[in-house]
């Protein structure tokens, strides 16, 4: 039985948290289980309840670089991971038709150009653009100075820490992989570390009558699984956090108007490109994610501007190979749960909210939430102070990611469809508006503490979609025209020479076949 006491005005549940029950499997469930057992397995009893009768979304196939740190924390070798998940390398995301039809740019991982104190490289590039215009010199593209971009477009990859003979950083990368295979790998890992898996569908959730905490979940066969802390990984069903606790939802569909997706895998084609493609269409966009054994495809769209039938036909007309499954429609509502942690239930994955997969953040948000739970783990009892801090951090994280995704829609320059025109006209969050106002006037971009996306990420989207600032930083004027032109020339040569020596991405992947 749960007991509560007051500590300096703070509600506290004095029951030690010893038994953790994860409800739901898939990527969210097994990522959470694997990290919990790795870090706290000696002091917790961890049980995961899932049913093979309940399918998972399973289309989150692209990631961002922090996944490397997560896998390292588990002790998973890259070779084991890539072989088990049919994974490939991801150097960035190419955005096609987002500015206007026929235009493209890349959000490439890693650095661009050379690091300077007090002033980002792109301020030097902005000044260089003006010099080129004044002297009728053909300017270099911003991505001429991105090693990731040059490697990606050349279909090359090598694990290099620094460009030879310099202090310039090498390649920064993430992965494409089969999310279902990743969940299977982490299940094997977790069970090997002592996580108990129970097969079954939940029929009823039992609450403590005194404080409203979840006491146990009951399966269809009558088996009851009790716990001190429950983690809701039931996807959009949100069985515990919403259907049981009625937590509430903050809707962001007025900023992110797409509300459906259709996914379909197709046969692979060579070469296997080491980047994701995001291709804008009349009422949304299409993803293309190359794996070792197939290509993951999908379309994200607004049902107010496109029917399911139209979206399906558009998707199937724009894939590279024969479809390997029937296209699957996935409705969604962008937003977040009012509280990611409510009472003794923590929601992780789609149960906590949804941001469309434009910047491949879904799996990262799962890993981040699991990490945040460990950092704030309430082993001596659940109290409001801890819960509030967890929720504060989760809101800050997801709202900053939300703003970055809204940016792509807001600054499009397309005039060929009502959908894109609506995105141009829409009001945006004040947090994003302040950032854009400062950038337009001064060229300054500031990354706040714990922001997921760097200034370089913002620069690429802004420049790629045609938004250049009115000014550059004064520090960039320290270099003369000759010095600046020489700098750009030498950097470009370094990038080209480095890429030329790299093996192909396909050659790198041969070791995992």
C-alpha cells in the first residue's frame, strides 16, 4: 500500500521504487529497458509487458549522431549493431523542393568550414559572398566547406576523426537501420541483463484509491503485474498516461499541419547513399531511407489538402524499386502530453507526444527520456519536485525541437500550392520568432543550453531555404579580401582531397553482409 507524507510542503510517496514495469515493447520499450538495466539493473526489478498481437509503428529508421553515444553506453559494438539491424551510415538529410521546386540543400551533420573564436564560419562565408558579387567572382556554395555533404553526395564514407594534416574535424555520422530489428537486438540484450518479459494483452489497470497511482496492470489471463513505477511505452494508445490518468494533450497541429503518414518499404538499388532524402510535395513531403536490404519510404501529408488515395498514389509513383509490403496509413496528431510524468507513470515514445519525423528525432527523444529518467530516478519515493523537474526538462527539449521543425515549413518560398502558402502565413511560436528576428537583423544565432540542434544546423536550413541576414559579424572584417578568398580556396581544396581518398559507402558496408 502506498503511503504519502509532506516534506516541506512537497507531496512524497514514501514507498521505495524497486519494481519498474514497462508497458509496451517496440523501440520505446526495449530502448528504455536496455538503458535501465544497464545502469540500475542491480538495484531494480524490471519487467516489460508486451503483446505480439499488438503491432508497432516501426518506421523510425533514421537517427541523429547521439545514438552512437547511446549504443556505446550499452556496450554495443558498431559492427554488431549494423549487422543486426541491416544498418547504413547517415551523414545528413537532403531537403528537396523545400525552398522552391527544383531547389535542394542538405542539413549535413558535423562542422562546416573552420572554427573561429567569437564568430561562426558562416559569417566569413557571408562576407565572402559579398566580395564575390562585387568582383564578379563565382562564389563557393556554403556546402563546399562541409566534409559531410561532399562525402554524402559522392557516396563515400570513412571513419576519420580529423582531416589529415589539420585540426579540422572529420565526419560526424548517425545511422539508418531497421527499427524492428533494433528492438529485437535490444530485447535480447535486456533479457540477457535480467529484464523479465511477460507476453500478454492488458485488460485492466488498477489504481490506488488514495493517491490515484497505478498499482498494477491485469492481463487477459488474469495475471496481475504490480509495480512502484510504470513506464508507458504503448505508443499512440497511451494506455496509462492518458486512457488511465487522463493527463491531457497540448496540440501543435496549427504549427505542424501534417496529420497522416503512409509508409512502404521497397527493393534496394545501388549505390546505397549515406544520407536521408526529404522531398517536398504539394501537401507534405516524402522520406527515403536506404538500408542494407531495402529502402524505407513514406509520405507525410495534410489530410485537409490531400486524400489517402492521392498520397498513396504519389508515394508509389516516386519510389525506386518494387514495393515489399502494402502501404500502411498512420494517422497522428502533433503535440505533447501535458505531463510526460504523471503520478507514478512516465510516458516514453509516442505515448508522450509526437513530432513528425522530418529531422529524425523520434528515437533520440526515446533515448533522451530514458536518460533523463535515470538522472532523476526516485529510488526513495516519488515526489513532486522531481516529477516537476523531469517535466520541465522534457517540455524545454521538445519545444526547441518543435521550433526547428516549424522553421522548415515557415520559411518555404513555394507559391504553387495552398498548403505551402498556408505555412508561409501561419503564426509561429514567440521562441522561434525571436530567433528569426535576431538572425535577419544581425546574422546571430545562439544555441541555448541543452538545445539539440546546433547553430550550424540552423544555418543550413536558413541559408538552404533562401533566408540570408542583413549583416555579418564584425569579427569577419578582420580578414582582408585577399585573405578571405585564399581561406575559402584552401578549405575547398582540403575538402575535395579528403573525399577523393575515401572508400565508397558500399565498400564500408560489405563487412556487414
